[in-house]
């Protein structure tokens, strides 16, 4: 296990495509996978009875469910003097029920021996992301392949790796937690500050940021730092609330707990988008780029950024070729289509995202819809070589807008 690298979180994986006999209850009720050599490399040669595992299903959009369960890893011919026939048995569960033939199956083992059984919808962005994460370049068939991490593909836990691990619900261990606690100390008792204030705190606490010379790397640093600060502060606040408990008039306050849980979830979702916009706006300011943020155009639409600004956009004499709009979505999913209806005067739209490994089908559809996708340069490697020829990075976008603003 190497701290700061993928091997800190995963020891190895066994990977395959699901066959029809494994998912179609009309053909089989077997509820088990054949324990071929690759799976034995992962799980070993000792019987495991009622072993706790986490089942995860990942689909399109933000679809995903997880369920705790148990498996039995056993040799069906353990009494035979020379033959073995290992099998991984599991009980029916909602993850397997959602599975279809051709979906990707990952059996993943963590250094603490925790096992994940992950089903990923075929041809989805989640599939792209996990294949990239584990360095799987070969075609996956219906037989297990084993992939070690420590002595194989073992990337550093950078922004892209962190993003995918958190999609799996894995808590990232921060080596600088003591330093982070000193930064958030003023907010532990009084609660979360505004996103604007929190974003400014993140920027101030990052060393060696160069928003003009290196806007892509700087943005990633700022976003990572704010994410660390937020998760650390959230841990303190949620922990205090759980210690206090949820009681009212001597009764357990179930509704109060659910309301609090929803508030935590909603804060996580909304904060990331605002933080990304805050940091992009700061980079535009540092680069001297004129812009308007969140102003209303036609049909009450509010593009995240307009360049040079809303007054030029509303001026009928201003050349449309000099106008630029930028939508901002931390994750794209199908929501990228919302951007197409914004700033109708501008034919070619731009969209900034932090989502790694979007499928080629999605990016091809974006191209045909006159949408240019922009990502920080470090995330480009999570896309195929053909996609990378079309993607823009933040530095390129800044140069494009600056050229259009010459003389205005």
C-alpha cells in the first residue's frame, strides 16, 4: 500500500462482462459467479462464509444504489482429492436485479479486506471512468481478468482519481487534516460560511497558484482545496449533530433526522457548482477578461458567464461574432443540453465541466449541437485520443475570449 496512490484504497480487482445466464432469472437462478483463476488471485484459496460485501450499481446520469450484503466463497469440490471448482455465491439483491447482459462487473478488494461488487451499465460514463481509473485498456469479455494495483496501474490520487473514488462513496484520507482544521476553526461553532467566503478562504490557503500563467492547474488546486475544507468542516458539524441526537419531547425525532440528512445532501450538490463558478470568475478577473455572471438574456435564461458582458450582448449593433457564452456544470450528465437554450444569439456554446471520462457518444452529440466542452488540462487524459483533439482547456478558452475582446 502506497499512501497517496490508488493502492491506498484498492488492492486489486477482477473484472468481466456479465453474461445472460448470470443476470436473466428466466434462464438461471444460480446467484453465483464461477471462481476462475483471476478471481482466486483476488479472493484467495480459503473458504469465506457469509462474508460481508458492498454491492454497488452505477448507471447513467447520477443513478446509483448501494446495498450491504454477504457472499460465500467456496470450493464446490473441496472434498475431491485433485479437482477444484471455486464459486462466489450471493443472495438476490437490488444491484444484481438491475444488471443486464454486457454490463461491467468489478469485484474489488481494499487493503483492509473489504470487498466491493460493482455493476456498471455498459457504455456509460461511469464505465469509462472506472476503466481509466484501473488502467484497463484491453477489451473486456465474459471471463474474469485480474488486475493488481500495487505492482500494476497505480496512479497518484490527483483530482480525477479523487473524483471517481468519491463517486464510489470512498472517503479520501487527507494527510494535511491538522492544517485544514486550523483553517476551518472559526466556522466549527458558527457553521458554514457563504460559498463566496469559503472559496476565498480556499484560494488564500493554496501556495504557488498562478491564475494567469497556469489557469488550468490553478483552478484544480483551488477546487481541490475547497473540497478538502468543505468535507473537513462538514465532518465536524455533522459529528456534533449526531452526538446531540435527534429527540423531541422525549421521542426520537425521525422527521428531524431526515430533514437534516437532506440538508447535508443538498448542500453538497449545490456548493460544488457555486464554488466552481467562484473560482472561474476569479481567474477571469486576474486575466483581465470582461464578463457578466448570471445575468438574464432571452426567455429569462441565465447563462453562467457572458463575454464581454450583458450590455454588449443586448446592444444590437455589437458584432455577434465577438460574443461568447460559458455554461458551468461540475458534472455534465444529460444536463448539458440545458446550455443549448441559453444566450440564443450565440450559435456556438461553451460548457465548462469537471467530469472525467464522458462517453464518446455524449461528446459526439455535443459536437453536433455546436457545443464546445472545456475541462482543466489534467482531466483531458481521462478521455480518448480522438476526443482530446476536440476538447478545450481553460487556458485556450481564455485566449479565445481575450482575442474577441480586443478593442472593446
